[in-house]
């Protein structure tokens, strides 16, 4: 029996104990109908407990025998409802309930059984710090089971099954999804980072891993988002707050009280959320730089240079291609060309391009009009003397190797910004109003567009080369006061300790 199963049964037994107390202490004032109704409730409750125990432990356990005796005592009261008999038999009923609880306690596995269900290696950081603290706990049995997923797209008649089990960190012991049965193991806690079930049009996990399926086999379904919240606009941002994973989860990990209040505005109860910070931020703060392996190509092309990390959001190229008639040019291609021109083959700086992990798949299957440019951009970078492409599962290596970030809007800004390094965004600067309502106020980054008082790529690059960052102080103050709780890297520890106490009590 798992800890959560015992807890559920104990909660029902506590209801029986309250009914027993009413029988014992209010015998003289109960009408015959009220007395009989309470006895019926006692017997129904006992049968329900017995059924649950048999489902978990099988037949002929001591607990089930005690419950049969309990029902017999209730029956004897019903046929001879005099105060003396009631007092004697309710005393016996109370002792039987104590015997049941003792027997169940003896049958319960004392370890907390915890299951992490990642699907993409690049998203493991949503779990990493929680996993590390759970692994230190002698009272926990922890399993990490990477699961497969389907790549889907409008032009794909049959989704392609993918599996990234070999891309996870070497230090991470994993169990094959073919060998682990959630229905049999029924872990106390299940952690997920994919909240979309069947509503994502780029990737989809198999149905048995949907949140509504997992919830049936655990005491606590925990959603730890694979991203951190950036901006917020009511209506446009709803999908991040109203997805199935959030709805079905028993607990949702959120990065700050500010984000928790946004969730609550959608009608969720406050106790659903754990606002102790984000494990993804822990992963950046606690990154062990001494253990990283920098690719040989990076060493050759980037060593001794100021390095700029270029992050391209999933939808940026398709949106640029779709707005040519509106703007008279493809802004996504133009800005990438401008940046490559500003940095390519320079001796004093280098570039790491990290496209969104799903970018190439999406363009190939759904936006062929972008394919030629993206393929040419990849070729230009590969053939350059100072630029590389990062498609690894761990983006923190790029964080460590770079001195500044140049990016479209993306949640990766949130994680990079806590390094203290400068960030330039080549999209529209938020208004004061949108900045204030956003979980992370991007106004303390640098911007490219002239209408926003921005600077060119060359100006930003030269500013970083000079070691300047005039917005640093305000940016870090905003992070600490609003964006994230526990910026000391302790979010995972606090989250784990909270959940351990919650699942037990």
C-alpha cells in the first residue's frame, strides 16, 4: 500500500470516528430515525473502506476482518438500541477502527514513491532540482521514466514516434517506459512538464500519459511547467493557464506569488499552487560549469572571443513570412541577416545560434516557404569562422559560453536574465502597462527598434565588448522583487519538502 492510499483510507476512517463519537455522546438526544441513519452511514462507509483495501491488498486481510466485525457491532446496535448497549458497542467499534489503522500502517510502504515523466531532454530542467533533492532523501524511492512522443504536423498523414531517452544527462538513472507500469506501481507523486495532453499541434504524448489518465493512479499529480512565464495578456495568454495539465494537476509549481495571483484570477483555488520559484531557474543558478564538455568546433571558433547567443522563437520565421504584404519585407529574415552581417567572421566576437527545439520540424512540415532561408542560414553559420549552432539537449552550456543574449521574445529570456548578462530583444518593447502586468518586465532589457529608443545590433555588440550594461541594477531588482521566488537556487529543495509533507498528511 502506498502512502497516499493509506492517507485516503485514513480520511474515510476519520469520518467513521466522528460518527462513532456522535453515537456515543448523543445517544440520549438522537431520534430512532437519526440513530438508524447514522448506523447505515457507518456500515456503508465500512464497506467502502473494505472494498478499497481489497483492491489494493487483496482479500482476507486483518483490516477487512476488523471491518466485518465493525459492521456486526453496528447491526447489533440497530436491533437493540438501548443506551447501555450503544455505549458498549461503540466502544468496541472505536477500538476496531484503531486496530484497522494500525494494520494499515504496518502494511504501508514507508518510502514515498516518486515518478518523473519527462519527454523532451531539453525540458528536463523543469524537474532537475526537485529530482536532486528527492534523490538525497532516504525515505524516497525515485524513478525517472522518459516517455516517447509524436511529432505531428498538418502535412504529416501519420505522426512520427520519437524517443529521446539517450539524450538525457549521463548522471540521470532512467527506467524504460516499456518496463514501468504506472497502473501497477501507483506512485505517490507523478511529475509532468507537458500540460497539453492532446491539444498540442506539434508534439503529442501517448494517451496513457495524458494528465487525466495519470491522475487515476497517483496520490499527487504535479505539474512543473517546462517554461517560465514572461508576458501576460488576458485572452491571448489563456492557453498557458487553462490547459488540461493545469486543470487536472493536484499541485502546480509557479515561479512567484505574482504568477500565482494570475492563475487564481481564472478561478483556481489558492492551495493548488506552490509559489516557491522555478526549478528551471535553479538549473541555471546551480549549473556545475566544471562538468561541461564544450564541443571541439566551439573551442575552435569561439575561444578568446566575446560570444553572443542568438535565440529564435518557434513562430518567428513563419510570422515574418506571413506579414510580408503588411510590412513590405520579411522582418524575420531581414533582422537575422543584419545580425549575421554584424557578427559573422569578426575576430573579436562569435555567435551561437540556438533555434527553438521544434523549429526545424515545424518549418519542414507546415511552413515550406521558410525552408529555403532557414537552410541557407544554417549553411552560412556552419561555414563561418566564428559561428556555431546549438541543438543540444542542455541549453545551459550556451548560457555559460556566451556573454550576452540576442533574442526574439521567448521564455528562455527569463532563464538567461538571471545570469546577470545583458539581453537584447529585436521585437517591440513592452508598454509601461504591459510591463507592469507581466510576470517578468522585459523593459529592463535592450531593444533594437528605433521607435523603442533601441540600438542597432552593432551598437549592442560594441556595448558588450566594452563591458557595459547600464540597465543591470534595475533588471536584477525587478527579478528579485517580482519575477521569481528563491533566486538563491533553493526552489527545488523547498518544493520537494513541501510536497513530501503534503502527500503524507
